[in-house]
C-alpha cells in the first residue's frame, strides 16, 4: 500500500534516499506535512509513522482487512489533498488525520452494508477514537450555524448541540453528565452535525 505511486514515486524515492534518516526523525508530523507540499517524498515518512495504527483502527470499523487497506489508502490521499488547509489552530496532525480516517471508514462501512442489502448503523465504540474536534475540514459546523438552527431541531439534538457547541464542554464532561460513554456522545454529536447541515441546506445556506 504505497501512496507514492500517485505522488511521483520515482523522484520521491530518490530524494528520500538522499536524506539523513536522523533528520527526518527529528521532524514533527506538522513539519513533515508542511514540507511535503514542496517535497512529496517526505509524505512517505508520515505514511510510515501512521499506516499501522490507521490500518488497525480502520479494520475495527469495516471488519475486513482488504476494506481497511482501501480506507487507509483513501485517507492518506485525502490528507495530502487537504494538507494546504491544515492548521495547528484546529489541533494536531494526528487528531486531524484520525478524523479524516474515521470519516472515510464510516462511509465505507455504511456503503458496503447498503450494497449487501441492509442499513448498518455504527456502534458507539467506533466513534471512540475520534478526537475532540468539532470543526474538522470535512464536516465544518460553526457555533453560529448551530445557534441559527437550534429552534428547528428536535429536543435531543438541541441538547447535544448546546452542550458541545454553545457551552463548548469537552466530550468527557458531557459523557459524565449524561452517564454514558464518550463514544456515545461523539456519535450523537456526529449525527447532530448532519442535522445542522441538513437544516442549513433546507434554508438555502
């Protein structure tokens, strides 16, 4: 599973071999991502750092090694595609990339389930590994957008949106308040964000 095939692998490998491994090891994920925009070879270092972890997390969701490998491949492609938009103001590279991974894994899981003739809802545990990040680049929902639709959503959705976006409480604290798991809260927030986007679309926003 080598992403470099789509990143000019011949040139990339040549540059990688010419670099000192100790220097690469000293670079943070964020530095590697920034430098990889001009030198795609460096992105392979990120791939090496995270491929094993991503594969395990993806397989926990899609339950198939082959599907998990496809998920990881697509995730790294998306990470590189969205790299220019990444900002440490929204969290670390790890939290940002894990959000993308889980979004891809959930979509793949549900698509495969639909193709097999049944609708599958992910279990709460599949949301546990998502970082406490409510504004990732793929599912951007702002506090102002949430506030504008609170009067249009059901009571349960309004409550979780208020706690997570208006009161800006950590997922762990919300979970303790509601006497449930962090995964269950993340699942509720994920579904609530979808409701917000649907409400905004219905209003032509």
